[in-house]
C-alpha cells in the first residue's frame, strides 16, 4: 500500500469521502443527509485511513477494511466505483471486534459483516436510490428480483426495518441453505463467494487474534476521546506491518499471497460465466 491518508475528525472524513463520490445520486444522498450520509456518519465514528495499492493482484482481495484501511479502486463506471466504496466503508463502519474470539465465532462474525455489507451495497441501495439502478449495471443483477416484487416494494414502503431484515435473510438462505439445484446463476455465485469467505478466514487462522486485539484497542481509545492518539498509533502499526515487506510494502503479505490465488481463480471463472462483468479501469 502507498499514499496513506490519515483522517482524524468526522468532519474531515465526511469531506474526504464526499469528494470521492463520482455518481450524482450517491453524492447527493451524502450531501443532503440521506441514506449515504448515514452510512458515512457511522463510518466516521472512528478515525480512518485511505490508501492506494502497490501490488493490485495481492491487495485487491486483502480485505484491509477489517484492519481500518479503505483501499482506493477505480472503475470505468462511476456508479460501480461508488458502490465498491460504499461496500468497503460499510464493512468498516459496522465491524465489531472481539479480543480472544474463537476461530469459528470469528468466521461467523466476518460472514455476518459480509452479508450485511452486500445487502446494503447490492440490494438496499437501489431501494434507497432508485435512479441508481440504470446507472450501474446494464445486465440483470440479483437485486432485480426484489426491485420488481410488488410485495417487497410494499414492505419497503410500509416497514423498512423488516424489509431490510427480509432481504438479509433471503441472501443468507442463498449463502447457506437453498438447494443448489433450485438456484439460478447469480445465486450459485453468491454461494461460491460464501465458500470463498471460509477460505479467506482460514488464511488468517494464525494471526486473526492480533488484529482483533489491536482494532479493539484502537476503537475503544478513539471512542474514549483520544482520536488523534488512536489514529497516530494505528498508522504506526500499519506502517510497521507494511515495512516488513521489502518488495511492495503490503501489510500481512503472506496472508495476502495465500488468498490471492483463490480470489483470482474464482474471479476468472466468474468472468467466464457471468455476462458483462465489470472490469476495473
């Protein structure tokens, strides 16, 4: 990673993120205290780091939002770039940390965080910002089945909290329970990415506890009022981890390399099966 930007105060985080949005519906929702503003407000409850990659192949799948860094990524389509950014910020904004957590509980925690981030940035966002759907993907997506469902639209309009829970449970069912022979292509890939998440967790088996402990301490220190000290020490920690990699300055390079082969192998198969897959710019 390179070009680390440390942001301490909520106002600075809001200002920085607002300048990053490229898509008008998302930018307006942030600027006008809408749905996106609320997500960024939660994201800004802690100081944050932003950075660029030094080795995109290794870092693209590294999930650095878990350890307090949002990785910049560019796409040709502004809406898709913003959806990526929303997804990563949701991960960080709602990530809990538990020092000493057992591995199976850790994996379930990360699965749940991924589920909620995916529902937010891949389904809910189109209910919140209907004009965004035509700006994002030209091909059909998983969310379309809910957007065209009159019962779900009624639930969304009359009882949004339950609608959100319903969308989460629908996706959870696809991730873990629905018989595969009943799935369409989009659902089968949701299941495969859920299996990929288990492989990601396994790559971190030996070191996940140190990150959980560090991030918990960082979180509590910032929430107790020492945001400047918390982000300064957090930045030092990230840079120390990056400094152990003489080639690309990638924190936890070994874990990145372990998972990269899995990630890119699945990515190649996905691109071969799913039409009009979005490619980065």
